[in-house]
């Protein structure tokens, strides 16, 4: 564990944190642009709503500066829960804070929706590892919510055309699911990811190449033009 983890408070957000909404949204957008992919764009009002509902977790420094955030969304009449919008302020990345936030929002989700399946879509191996520690398993897209409102949120992602070309059965993101009725123990999935880490990196790279290849544009001379292959997330 990084020593800096002890400098953070990771708590359920309340009315005293509403003023951080603009900063959180701005950082979410900047981070998504840097990665070349990301969640549906959210407004400060939406973030405030989640805070007022008690469905958000915020991380603060010892000086009460904002350091990270994540919130809960429900789909299919509460049958599915997503821990969305995970963001860590740039100065505190790679400090272990993302893991602390994920654990806290996961526990809050289990408390509020004990029977719900908790799922996520991610392009990041680091997030996959954190999810595995919580007991998530890689699954096909068919095992996720089919709520149209959820998939509509992907429209703001640069990879939306890929998702739709695959009839929402596949995309660059890896789907992971925690089913309270049927799941591996966290240590089992953690051990799997530790053993398969390098293989997963190669698999993710191949998946990105395979799915992006049809979208590669050509210039008039037949040479490869600038395309989605140049996006930051493509380079592992």
C-alpha cells in the first residue's frame, strides 16, 4: 500500500461537498479526452443529484481538498448497479487512491442494493485488477443490463460507432460483473489476474486492433491516415 493512502478520507458525499461538482465534471471530461474514451458526459447538476441522494463517494485530503470521486447508478429497475464516474485528481494518481474509492463505492452499493448485480465497462487493465480484487468476473456484454438508457450513455464515447457496428455485443471496453448470487471470492480472481496480467495486456491490444481495423481511414494515396489508432488508449 502506498504511504500516501493514509492521507485521504474516503467518505459518503453529502451537502457540504456540493461545491466540488463543477471541478469533478471538468476533471472527468479532461481525463476522458486524454484517454480517448470515457463515460457519458455528466453535468454538475447530475453530480449534485447523486450527492444529495447519498449515492456518491468522495475522497478528500487531510486539508479537505477534493482528491477523488465515484457515484452509483441503477438500471433495469434496480437489478443492476454501476459504479460510475471514477475519477482521481491528477496530483493523487498512482497513489492507491482509486483502489480506496472503488472499495468504498462497492461497499456502499452492496449496502444499498444487496441483491443487485454490480457491473462495469473499462478499457484499463489497472481498473480490471481492482475489480478482480472485489470479486468481479469478466463477462460478455449480454450479461449486462439491456436498459436502453444505459447504452445511450455510450453515445459520447469516441468508440460508439464500434459498439453499434457490433450490435452492442462487443467493443473496446471489457465488461466485468459482480453477481451476489454467483461469484468467485476476491482472492480467486485476484490470483487469476496476477497470473494472466501479461497475457491480458496482449489480449487487450489484439482486441483493440481487431475492432479498430475496419475504422482505419485511408488517404487518397492509399496510405494510412491519422485515425483512432493514434488515440492514447491504443498504446499499451
